[in-house]
């Protein structure tokens, strides 16, 4: 995937993760995009280890994996910031 695709996927995934786990978070759209991109990597790594697959592009399975990784990172981010 190209850089632009990762940025778009990161924005979408980060926004979905923040909608699923609402709360007051410092940071704006840039933090949301970075959270989504990093979440895609984390989700892809964990799902590969568990044998579920990887983030392969902009499809439903990749979106679910990336959102799961973003939720994990968002939880960790909130725990560190408190």
C-alpha cells in the first residue's frame, strides 16, 4: 500500500477507534491518524501471530484488524496519559 493509502486508512481507523471508545483525548487529527496507522501495524502483527491474517489493503477484514489494533493502542495511550 502507498503512503496516501496508509494515511487515509489511519484516519478512518483512528476515527472509528475513538468513536468506539469515546472520551477526552489530547491531540487532534494528526494523533488520530498516527493512532490508526500504528493500530494497523499492531493489529496486523497480532492477527498474524494468531493466524487470522494481515492488513492487506483497504477491505473489511483489514479494517477490523486495524480498528482492533487501534483500540489496543488507544487504551494504552489513555493509561499512560493518566
